[in-house]
């Protein structure tokens, strides 16, 4: 299978502030976006299993199978690690395990070589659940506070930019959410932190959607370095699995 490369051009991205909106409008905008993607409020009962491709410049052939239960919190990620398969799982009760080729016993030197760290499990679970559940996961469990709302131009589209802080950092503590002004599609996210007067972090651009059990979720996420604009990878939902 050919490795996916980013097809969006960074030079097309421009954020130009227009007059700010009332902060209280931010929740109403998010509610309309969630309604667009999940009109019948099915997210809490969703079981998602998908084959995904996650090419990175240094690892162009990275494939995974992710399984998550939005209701119980169950999670499993199977990922190719060189010639082996690493499995990271979390049960509904929070118990976790890491396997390599289905085995829990492995040489200690493999732990670092194949990234078999149990501490990765909750990080993976939170990240995959949040990003594959967008925008439904943009709720009070994730968002601590809406800090501001503005109309901007984002990737040549007029959008609402919603500035949020998270209860617990996910990549960063603060995010910008970009929601299409016309149809409330989620266009992108900027995850950033201020360092010496410069915003550093990641920019996500969304492309396409996939329908699953009455819900629509983003199909492709392209990652870019926020400061340099350099492409850093993509997450592609290749196929839904039974």
C-alpha cells in the first residue's frame, strides 16, 4: 500500500482575527458541531474497531488496529513494531496489560526496543478515544474552560476559533478549535504552549469523514509543527472492522 502523504498546503493556512464573540457562544457552537456529527447522541454507546495507517517521516509504514468502547472505556491498540506486534489494552475496570506477539513475558531489553511500557496504555487510551471521538469528546470531561471565541479565516474558510483549556494536558493544556462557520464541520485544531513569546505545538487538519453506526467521525488527520509548518505525519482510518 502506498504511503499516504499530506495533500494540504501549509501556505493555505492563515488565521486572521475578526471581532471577538461572546465566550458563551463557544459552547453553543460546539453543541451545533456535535449535533452535526452525532445527531442521535449515539457516541456514548459506540464500539469502534478500525484498521488505521499512521505514517510518520521516520516510520512511513506504521499500521495499527484500534478498538475502543466509548461507554465503558475499554481500549486496545495493536501496532506493528518492526517484525512484531505490540498490544496495549485497558479493560473497563482500568486494568492494563502490554503484550508482544500475544505474550506477556519477554526479555527486559525488548521493553525499550519495542516500547512495551505499561505507562503508555492510559496515554494511548485517552489520545485515541479523544481524537477518534471528535467532536463528541469536546465536552465538560475534557474542557476545563472556554477562554475565548473569534471569527477567523482558517485554511481559506471562515471559521469560529474557540480557545479552550483542558482539565489535563493532552499534548498541551490549551487548544484552538476551528469550526466551519457555515456548516459547523470541525476543520482543525491547534495545540500550543507559549515559550519565550512563541507559540509552539501541533496543528491538526481534518480531511474526509467516515460514518459508523449513525455517527460521523473524521477519517484523516494531518499533523504539522505549529512553529515551522513542517509536516509530521497523518492518521488515516483505512477500514472499519467487525
